[in-house]
C-alpha cells in the first residue's frame, strides 16, 4: 500500500512579525501559514537548519529554517500550531483549520 503524505492546508496571510535567528533579529512578513510551518518574506537570508523564533503579537513559535531563497524562507515549526496560536499585531486571532472533508471524516487515511 502506498501512503500519500498530506500537505497541510496553508492559510494566506499578510502579518508583520519579528524573526529571531541565532545571530540576528529582523522584521518579516508572514505570507502564509499552516499547522507545521510558514512562508516568510525576509530582508536578511538565514541558513537552512538555523534555529529561529517567530514573534507575532503576543505569540512566539520556535522552529528551523527549512529553505531560504531570494528574500523568502520556509520555517518549519518545532510543534504543530493549534487553531489560535498566531496573533497579529492587532491581537486578532488567525484561524488555521483543516478542510471540511477532513473535519467530517470524509478523507480516507
């Protein structure tokens, strides 16, 4: 039996946040987010596998740089996000949800 790896649903975003790397801190823009990672616009590139902390509003998420290229990077979170983890600068919660078919059990494992 072949098991397909599911890609988590990504939620488009346009949130200002701070990204702290091992040697620097910079303002970034969160372009999209899923339960296990985010796409960020960055000014300074970071090294792949560098440990980072993303701060958005009152929320902090730890992870690593999965890839970095041409002003963007993919961040993989250390722990899966819950639905209300990221908060924007206006302290409005971002909703991160699974597709309706998944929630209702219509997607086969």
